[in-house]
């Protein structure tokens, strides 16, 4: 959520920056509510001053033995009026918050202005990108031919958008989860957590999924609980409502979780295979940082995710999302896109973002720079490290062999009992 004070003092700049996102938003209602709030607070302050004077007068008269009911009546009337105004302040503040909860974050100054993915600047590439020496197959053909992926039975069990993995296919996902967690904890310094996979509404609001994206979420019927769309939600909310010590920062957390998304806004995209599913597995990285170092932390976070790609030998590129392609809560995002020879295109496998204080303001996550300073909002960051299902896709397509088998990346073999090649089961 944007800082109401910042919006009030820089409304023209905020409108301009949101226009870079392709968002034409009027803040007239906000400004009227904000003015009303400040007027009410001034009135409350004046009435409290009068009540204090009445209280002092009442105390003086009582001490002198006089029984004058007027000061007491004034105190009662003033108290009632203050209570009414306090209630009005809360109502106005609720309307301000409800408005700001629907407003996306402001792009960082380094984010390029653009209209969509075609305007995302490429930052760097790694690995051999191009066709294989034989006609490459897409992962859905490879997975079915080797008996790894069963789309028909997945749909029978749950419906479209769900897949059943068999044998080495399931083993591959489990091995990738263990491999990624191992690298991030042992080499990159993250602390592993195992969070709840169902969260409450406040947690969804804290990270920006609600109220904007309710249609993309799976909600528990009759309850204010949601299946998580990513482990970002529970990991970020670990410190909701807390004031952290400066010495604790930066914090780095990693977690595996299943993820659940209705993908309501993605109709017709990636309908074949397992790139876009209602349920998928992911290893998530979350960082909490001081504001001054958060963009350095974003670079390190992105490199941590890239390191998984390099260790697995998967060719990729990094793009910086342009203003119109940014996610709702992000100020800046790097997408890591893996090369898929079976489809002849790049596909996102990790998205690494700095949210600045947008999430921490919603979830009330602060830190105290020193004992004498007021608490400040931390900056939050997160990234996939990586999306496991999409990593399976990338391995099947990049390590497919002409005889139909798939080589297991060397770094992954210790996590698969030494298995070097996946053949038809």
C-alpha cells in the first residue's frame, strides 16, 4: 500500500508514475477523504483541549468544596462528541485504506516505460540458446512417451489444469525440491521454513493478493481461509505486526510449497503441458531488508535464482520488466526466462521483485534503526528459486535425446540416487 502522506504531498507524481503502468487513476476521492480526516482530527484535538480545561476546572471547584455540575456536564458532552468524531475518523480512515488497497505500487526510477512484455529490456543471457541437433519435442510429448506425465488421469481425478506425475516424473520433482533447498540453505545463506499452505484473509491482504485478485484464488468454502498461490504469502507474513531489530536484517527465508491458482486472468494461455496449472510446486525465496540496501538485495536474490539454472545447465535470459508488465505490488522485477527448444521460445521460470515498503505497510512489518529512532517499514523482496514444474519442463526439453530418453543434469543425480538417464517406464 502506498504511504497516504506521500500520496497527498506528491499526488501529481503518483498519477504520472501510475500512468507509466498504463493505469489512469483519479485521486480526487482520496484527497477529499484525506482533507476530511485532517479536519476531523483538528476538531477532536480542539475538543480534547476543552475537555482538559473543563476537567481542571472541575477538579479545582471540587478541591474548593464547591458543587457546580456545569464542568461535569461539559466534560460528559465533550466526551460524547469526541467519541462520535473518533468513530467518524475511523470510518474515513477505513475508506482511505480501502481505496489505497486497490492502487498498485509505483515503478522504480530504473524501470523502463513500456506497454507490455515486448518492451522488457534484456539484461543478460547464459548458456547455449537455439535449436537442438535433431527435431525437438515439447515436454508434453516427452512426458507422455516416457510415462512421466499423465494428463488424462490428472483431469479425471481433479479436472482440467491438473496433472498426475508417475515414477521418475514424481521423483524428478522431489529431487528438484531437495536440490534447490539444499543450494539455497547451504550456499546462499537462507533459513528454511515449512509454512502453512492455507492462510487467512489478513495475510492475503498483506502481500497484495487481496482485494485485487480474489478471482484468482482458491477460497475455503464458508471460511475466510485461502489456499496459498505462492509461499511468498506465509513467508512474508511471518513478521506481520512485528518490529524487528536492525541487527536481524537482512532476513533470508526459503520454503517449498504447493501453490494453487485459478488462473482466471490467463484463459487460453499455455493450455498444453504443465507450464500453467491450477496446482504446482515451487521453492520460494523471501528477503526483508533495510530500505537503503534493498536494491542490492534484489541483485543478489536474482543471482541466487540464476545459480540454480547454471548448476542445472539450463540456458536462460534475464529481463527487467517494463512499467506496464510489473506485478501489482512490485516496484521492480527481474524475470528469469528459460529457453525451451521443444517450443522454440523463452518461458518465465522465476520472477524476482522488490516491493519496497508496499507489502510491509499493509502487513505492518517494521524495524527500529536504533533505540532512539521511530520504527521504519522494512523493504520486502521475493523470487522463485525456482518454479519446480517449469524446471521439469526445462529439463525434459533441454536434455531430451534423439532416442527419446532424457539425461538427468549432473548436479541433480545425487538427489536421484545416481540416476543418469530417464527412459520409458
